[in-house]
C-alpha cells in the first residue's frame, strides 16, 4: 500500500449542506479558488480565461444558494486555513431520479495539485452519496482532451457517452472539445470491484 502524501495527512474534508453553512470567508475562498483554477487552464466551467471576480462571484453565489440537505452539497478540502479544493454533489429528490446524483465543479487549487486532493474529494463525495443520501449511481460531464477520463476511470467511473464538439473553448471554429459523459455505480459490488 502506498504512503499517504504528507499534504493529505493535514487535509480536513468538510461539507456545507445549506447556504448558511458557507461563511463569508469560505465564500471568498471558493471564488478565489475558482478564479485560480480557471486562469491556470482548468476545466472549471468558464471557457474563456482569464476570469475575474465579477464573472465568478455571481455563479458561486447561485451555487451556494442551491445547497440543501436533500439536494446539493458542497464538499471542501482545507489545508490549514486555506481552501485547497472543492466539489459539489448534486441531488434531485424527485422520486423519478432520487437514486441518482451528479458531480459538479471538482477543483483543486493550483498550489495544491499533485497530492491526491482530487481523489480524496471524489472518495468523500462517493461516501456521502452512498451513505448519507442512499444514492446508487452518479453521473458527470467532463471536458474532453484534458485527461479527465483517465482520472475518473481510476476511481471506478466509466464513459457512458460523448457529445462530439459540444464545447466551444475559443472564438476559432477549431476550438471545440467533446463533452464526455461518465457514470459511477455506488452499489457495494461495484465498490468492491474498484477497491479490489
């Protein structure tokens, strides 16, 4: 078994299940992290870097407003006083799709990349989805051409579809990327296959 990176031993994972769980300081760090990730080239929802607070803050505020114990949850990773990364677990309590969840905005601040924080955040998201919300499946959409398929694949995700040239990342006609659709089974047999 590989050793746990030193940074992960100092990382605290936490959740915000409602807007009031997000302090002004955490809101500020979410915005700053999103700006840093986007401006470093991360596939974080803003296709045309550089971005600034004027673009990111309203989107962050809308995300925070959607947090709810039976709906969207924010999972954060902090190292000391700094937000090192975050991800959103989406959940629709409608009985038709209540067994599904969705993953949004997985981000690791550029200062903390390469230490396993993205993996730690995703494992915690899987645990929360399965153990707290009783979800059996998750889905996400990722930007193609970034190596994300391999990252998610290492965590038990499989590609379920692809929308060719769905994402325009620049003004030129050739600045197109596929949107990769992926799924993850959270039932015990599927988790055992990933862990084994």
